[in-house]
C-alpha cells in the first residue's frame, strides 16, 4: 500500500525535480543574493548583479578618479545613453539605433506621449488604461492638457472595439503589456495592430515586461516604448529608464525637452536647436553616467540568455506558485487574481487577502520579500534568472503558517515609500 504524499511534501518533491532539471539554474550565480532571503520583489527592485560592484568601482576610481573629464571620450561616457539603449534594444527586439537610456521612466514617458501626440496633430484623443500605473495616468493627463487633447480611459479588453468605432480620432494609445497589479498579460501584437488599423500610434510601457518576456517591438511595429532599468533589468535603485522610437519616426520626431545633448552639434553652441539625426535627438541633458554604467554592467546578466527560455521558466515558476497557492492558501481565504492561462500571465502572481499589508510585513520579517498594492493585493514577482521553485514553496509555506497562526499584525502602521 502506498501512502499519498501530503500536499507540502508533494510540492516539495516537485520543486526539487523542477529545480534539478532547470538549465538556467547556474544564472543565479550572476546575482549577489543575500543568503536566507527569498527575493520575490525583483519586479520592483531587481537584486544586485554580481558584475556591478567591480564595474562601478572601476567607473568611480579609475574612469572618474584618474581619467577625470577625459573619460567623456576615453571611456565612452558620451555615447553611454545610446550604447546602453542598444543593449536594452536586444532584449526588446529593437535593432540598434532606436533606443536611448538615461532619464527616468516618468521623464521618458512624458517625452514619448508628447512626441507621439505631435506625430498625429490632427487627432484629438489620447487613449490609455484606466488601471495604468499612476505616473502613466498623470502624465497622460498632463500631456493632454498641454496639447488640448481629450483622455479616454479604455480597458485593454475593450480597446479593439473602441478603436473600431472612434479610432479615426485617436492620436496615440498608451498601455502596458503587463498589468502591474494583477500580472495579467495583454496581446501587444493585436492591440498594436488595432491601433494601426485606426491610423493611431501605439506607445507601450514595458516596465513589467523588459527582461521578463520576449518582446519584438520592431516586428510588431510598436511606435514608441519606454521601460524601467531597475525592475527585471536589475540596474539598481533609480536606474535610468529607456525610450524606444521606431526608426520610421526619427526624421520628424519632435521631443518636448530639446536639450543640448540631443542637438546635431552639441558643442557648436548654436543659437537655434537642430535635432541630431536618429534616436540621439531624444537625448536631453548630461546623462547620469554612474547609474548608466551600473545598468550596463547589470545587463551582462543577460549575456547568452534566450528570452524564450526566460519565458518558459517564468511560466513554470508562476504556474508552480499558483498551484502552491491553490493547495496551501486558498483554504485560508486567499484568492488568486492572476490569470491561470499561461498566455495571459506576465511574470508575477498576485493574491488577494484583506490583510495584505500585515502579511507582507510579517513575511519580510521571516525572510520572504514580496510587496503589496493597496488595498488587498499581495504581489510575488518571479525572475527566471534567479528565482527557484523552492523559493516559491518556501514563500507559500511561510505565508500559510503566518496566516493559520494569525502571527501577524492585521493593521500595521503605514509603510514608508515602497514602489
Ligand atoms: C515602475 C513603473 C513606473 C515607474 O516610473 P518611475 O519614473 O521610474 O518612477 C512607471 N510605469 C510603470 C508601468 C511602472 O511599472
């Protein structure tokens, strides 16, 4: 007679098997993860890549300390926004010369929204997701005010229908392929196609997608895109973001912040602004070199990594966590808000529980770093480069124990800043 394994034992055996068979397991050594911590918040702040400390030390001591101002040329500081942009381009399916890195996501987003609206001057509508990340919503409103446009908030699922009816009046649609709260993944290709069928431009915010799944901005025909450097790209706190503009728009691209580093002849001191050719015209001012070069070093964690493999492992991880949640957490009042369908799932799992904040605080005290989104969502981000199935089971078991034993403060004091 065989004894059925208990749910945790069966999950433990499955995690061990999946981790043992994982061809990406060695990539975890490319990150300096603290021992005994399960880091499931890489979608908010990626951990420290092993290549970064030495690279930053070189930038500070040798390039800056010794090379001084000569490093703008000798160490390639001037070209860094374009070079790092191209490195990110390889992760989002952009051929070289269309991506620039250097300013924050919010700044790049403002640039992209305003420049997109300028490319469709005869159209009065800016369409965006009512559930978009706050900065995306605020900046859409700000650009609309400046340009006398009307913002329409349309759920991604309703976007094709909306465009079929009113698309001829739409300048740009601004969406994220992954909902930052639920982890739901939308069909970028289909929505970009729907925008184009209406003659509108498609602007994508790739903060929760770049480095997490294969992207193909060139092939899909994305017009503009932005994304974070500090989430799945692990470029460090406040890492520069990126802006992609499809080559077909470069010749007529007008950005709202035509700073001197985007000038065709930045050292010519001309009275009038003449934009540089290509994506360089989207540069603004002196770039944050230390942060840019930290990000450049961080991106080497992706060297030789196929994003199709990243996606396959990410789905295995999120699928496993959903199964853990089903077995261990739903009986305790958690519900999953992340689609079970892998085709509709980004690289995170989100669970709903009325005490989300208290549970996340208590989990962190027990070495599991997740985060929450008000009022009741617990978010667990997975990054195929370093997350293991065992990490996820550990998180689910600790969460089960905490909840079962009521070993947490259901209403802890409001946390400080957590993005
Ligand atoms: C993280 C995130 C941002 C962050 O913008 P910052 O300017 O870096 O603070 C913006 N948009 C989305 C969709 C995000 O997920």
